[in-house]
C-alpha cells in the first residue's frame, strides 16, 4: 500500500509538471526570441524610427511576458487544487489507518501479555503451541506494518501540505509580477506616446533630446567620479539650508528637480537605504519606493510631500528609452525649492562643464566615508 502511495504521488507530479512545461514552452521560446531582438535594437537606437521600433518590440515582449505569467498563474492554481484533493485523500487514509491502529492497540491491551512459557502451558499439544506462536508473531508483524503505514501516510500528507504552501507563495509572487508587468506595459505605451508628442515625429527634435539626455548622463558620471570643479563653502549642521533647486529648465534638464546621489567609499548607493519614511506621490512611471528600515535615519533633503520622478538603478526611463544603463540616484521635487543637509558635514559648491554648466552641491559627511550630491541646484 505504501509503495502504491509513493508511486502515485511521483506519477501525479510528473503529469502536472509535464503539462505545465508544454503550456509555457512556446511562450518561453517567443520571449527569448524577442529579448534577443530587443538587445539588437538597443544597440541601434540612434534614430527616431529605430527608437519607436525598439519601443514597439518592448511592448510586444511585455505582452508575451504577461501571457506567460497568466499561464503560470493558471497552472499553479491547478496544481494547488490537485494538491488539495491529494491532501484530502491522504488525510482520510490517515484517519482510517489511525483508527485501525488504535483498535488493535486496545485489543492487545485487553489481552493478557504472552510469553513462551504462558503459551506452552495454555496449549494442549505442540502443534497448538506452534500455531499460537505463529499467530502472535503474525499479529505483531501486522501491527508493525500498520504503524509504518500510518507514519508514511502522515509524512506524505505533511510533505504535500508543505508543497501546497510553497505553491501558494509562488502564486502570490506570480500575481505580484503580473501587476508589475501590467504597469510596465502601460508605462511603455505612455512613453511611446510621450516621445512622439515631444518630438512631433521630427528626427531633429529627437536627436536634440537624445544628445541632451546623454550629455546629462556623462556629466553626472563625471561628477560621481570626482571630475567636477568643487570649492569648499562651510561646515553645516543637519537640517541647515544648503542649496535651492534651480526653478526652471537647467543644463540638460527639462524641468526643476533634485537629482540626489549617495556615495559610500566612492561607490554610489541606493538613497532609499538611508532616508526615513515620508509622504510622497509616485509619478515615476512604476519605479519601486523601497526603504531599508535598518539604515534609514536621514531626513529628506527637500520638504514633503515628495514628488518621486525617477528611482535608483534600472528605472522606467532606462527600460523605456535605453539611452543609458543605470540611474545612479533618485529624481525628486518637494513643496519648495529649498534643499537641506541630511547630516552634519562640510558643504562644497560644485560645477561640471558639458557644453553647459551643471551646478550642484556636495556634502561630505562628518566622521564618515559618505558623501551626498545635490544636482541641478544652486548651493548657498
């Protein structure tokens, strides 16, 4: 019986997983194909038409990924349902076997304990004695087998329940992924419309936008690398006014915002790991607002409510436009243009020339290897 249970469980999951693999293999093949195509197009985006082709391919790829995730959700739901049926069957078997075992234990308890000597005196012949010994041994063996079966059934039921919980967690994550993919798809479509509106479908306008974005990226990289011109201003305390956001379009920036960068030991870090929770509005296009509670003890450099325009890392802008590979800070604005020191430190006025001059403030934190950069600002 135990062997039959184990064989059934193995066959059960082989069937499930083979069906699921068949359901998603075609989608996975298409996704791989369009991921490769997207990488090729990424290297070619020097014209408006190639940019639009890149975006169209990105939209189609995300649609495929949504279809794949939806199929996985369906398959995982079926697996959970089948696991539930299997668990119900094992629970029923366990209940029945446990009752049988208890009955045998009760019967054995009511009987007098036997020994070879007691059997010898209770039986009139050697043949009766041998039959009785054989019967007692068979009963003991059957009881041991029943106990083993109960233990195996209980173990199988627990394993199936554990697997069901894992599948439920997997399903929860798939639903989270699906929601993010739908957000990405919506943002990709909006971004395409935005670039068409910004360029008026004009190649020269597109080239101007591209050059400006790439120039700003080069300037930021130069500042991070320490190539900016910097002059010490003064020592400041946490919360002191240190700069103001440039109130209009500035060097390679289409509008007022603070580009806030954190460096630790010269390496850029995610600013969210250091900043406290705050009221905000997320208009980033879907970038995550994530904070590290163990580190987050800085006040924000601008007054809330914070408008969150672009996050850290591979952001919506990076994914949508592909003009650069990584956003090394966060783009934010607040209820005023005032910029404040996040900790005590030494304030510097900085600038970087890249066709135009990108103005910024730099704060070297006191007794620390951390520095913060406040780009698109006028230091005070």
